[in-house]
């Protein structure tokens, strides 16, 4: 298990390093994108604005979450290993900031808050420490906002009082405006697909004759089913029945996971229990993000199904481990009493003889 998690984290470095090389080379190594999954629109945008210090490393979000998972799941028993935990945690947060994604930073804040809240035995003290940590982080962002890189400013732009470069602010505001325009398109078509959804197949041929400007418009993203909204994605593509069924699936996966945790007495000194807790929290945050921030059935649902399967498998392992009875200690009796009588030596305690 340890090597699986470490290997996954190491593999997460590959897309990050490739994206960095593409940006540094000015796009000359763009052919490397054929070997990994990157977001080309963010990568090539970073190539265009890289000289202005506004380049976003979009793959930093995946690598950052992997490092944060390693910091929380593994147990660090001494001072040096505790420093390694800090390096993983701080490095993960910095990589998320470097990606420039506000939604991912909010997800990280929720994961860390939820983790320390569940693990804490004194909830009031935990609440005070969490609020204090967020307050210090906000004050630091306000004081150092002018000197932060562009991606950091973009990721922190939802916080009040944080300085945001005008160019970064235009990019951040345009993203919100763009989503609102897409959602206006969605609202107009809800009555049409309320009973029978559009499905998940996209007719690209019908859009091939459009002018180039059309391919960055909200209308194009609506036609391509890129709603950037989980509820609209369920409702428009699968109709009202699909929306209800999908919502029940999301809710049941999370409630079943938390119900198991409440029924059990988790031993957080065990790495499997800590992994289960982290996966349950991250899955719950993903569900909240799907409905409240951004989501896409075609991208989010397969990953959520995988998380649900892994949660079920880990629960089965933990339940089976709890059901296994401990090996009974061998019955002890007095043997050698004849020797004791004959020689005067004390009887020897040992296993019962058949």
C-alpha cells in the first residue's frame, strides 16, 4: 500500500514537469502533451503570457493534492519526519496556488478543515485553531499580495482585500462572466430537456462550419455540453429523472461513508483508517464542488464512481479486520508435578497437554 501511494505521487510529477518544460521553451516542446493529460487551453495561454509572470501550471493542482494526501495519510513518528510532513503540506498548497484555480484552493481549505475537525478530540479548541490559521493566512495574503506571482493572485482573488494585478483580475472576472453566460444558455433550454435529456453524445460535425470566434463563445460550450455546472450537466443531459438519480447516488455514497465512520471506532494510528478518512473527506468535497462550484458529468462522474468503489473496498477491509477474533492465548496449566514431588523443584507453567 505504501509503495502504491508513493508511486502515484511520483507519477504525478510527470505532467507537471512536462508542462513546465513547455512553458519555459515557449511551446517548442508542446509535442510532449501527446504523452500526458494536460489542459492545452491553460498550457498554451501560459506560453503566451509567461514572459509577464502570469503563467499558470494547471497540473500543479493534481500534484499539490497528491502531496497534501501524503502529508495527511502517512504517519510521521519523529521530528525529521514531521518536517517532511510540513514540506509535503506546504509544497502541496504552493502548487495549488501556482495552478491559479480558485475552486481547487477552496477544496483544499475544506479538506484541511474537515480533516483536523474530525481528528480533534476537542472541537472548540480545533475551531479556534482553524479560524486562527485562516486569519493568519488571509493577513499574510493581504500584506504580501503585491509581491505574489500572478497565479497566486488569481487563486486568492476571491478573498477580500487581497491585491490582484489588473491583468490577473481581468482573467479572473472574465472566467466568472463567461460561466454566467453559459448558465444563461442552460436556463433557456431547461424546459426543452426537462423530461428527456440531451444525452452525452456531441455532434461536432454540425459545428464545423462556424467561424473561429464561435469556438470560444458560451453558445459553443453549451453545444459541446461544457456547462461548468454539475446540476445543469445532470439536468440537461439526463433529464429530471437522471438529475434525481444522480443526486441520490452522490448523497448515498457520502452518507454511507460517514455512517460507517460513526458506527466504528477508527484507529487513526493505522494508515488504512487515515486513508479512508482522507478519501471520504475528498469525495465529500468533490460532491459539494460538483453542485456548488463547478462540475461535469462526463469528467466528474467516472472519478466519483472510482472513489465510491475504493471507499467500499476499504470499508470491507476494515470491517473484516474488526470481525477477525484475536488468537486466543494458549491455556496455561501446571505440568511436571511428578517431578516436583520427586525432586522438590517448583512446577513449570506451560501449555495444556492433550
